[in-house]
């Protein structure tokens, strides 16, 4: 664990020279859609999506970590770093906060795998991708959030369940798909579906 923390820290403090190599896993993931991921790695699109099994089938290690030492070292507020993807040689690992709620853990894992599919070229050997807790996100972060929503809340499954509900409430849907209220609302808005907010909003 200490070794992996050091790797994240080194990238956070210094820009590392990229070798231009790409691991086999990234080559396989590059360009895949969320639905293609589920189909290729034999994960049912019935909720809740088994995100841990998906990453395991792909060959990606999942590691809980305390980001506090890194946040202290680079002088950013506690809780700022939500997740990280580290690519080194043929190994690809995704880290998430060990104190994260289950919903946040699931979204962080989905967000990080989104980068692997959408932004493959930027994840080359020795590269680290950090997910930070911030409201304003850049283009890549927005794209990764949309992809994560598609992965955790597949369109076919959502429409099927949505059509059965007399009142499509956020509380009922978020429990079914095991996502936070903001993630569920963002997905419903993206698909232009009406909904009833009956839950206190939490962070994604």
C-alpha cells in the first residue's frame, strides 16, 4: 500500500516523463461504450450493476486507500481526492477512498474506468489519473461522469423499471441502481425523463 501511495504522490507533485507505451488492458478498453463493456465482460445490465465484478473480469485491481497523506503533502483539503487510476507496465489499478460510502465507491470506480475507455491515449505507462472532489469539472471529467452514469444506470434497464413506476421517484430509483441521488438525477435529466425528488441530496 505504501508503495502505491508513493506512486500517486510522485505524480501529484511532479510531472513524469511519459514513455508512450500502452498496456494491453487499455488497448482492449479503448473506444468501448458502457454497454459494450457490460457485454464484453459478461456483466448483466440488470441493476445494481456489479462494478467490482466488471473490473475483476477486465483484470483491473481495486484498492481502498487513505489519500490523507497525499492530500497533506500537496497541500489540498482533506477529502479532495476521491479516486485514482495508476497504469504501470501491464498493470492497471483503480484506487478509491477507504472511507467512501458504497454509492461513492461505485461511482468512483465507474468514473475511473470511463477514463480508460474514453481517454485511453492519455493513460500511458506510469500515468496517474486522479478524481477530485470538485463541483466544476473540465471536459474530460464531464465525459467520464456521463459514461459512469451510463455504466451504472444502463438505459434499457432504467426505461424498463421507470415504466413500471406510478411515481418515478429519485429515492426508489437510486436504491434500485445503488447510486447517489445526484447521479440518479443527472442520468434522468440526460435522458429527459421526468422524476419526483423525495430524498435529501448527497454528493456523487
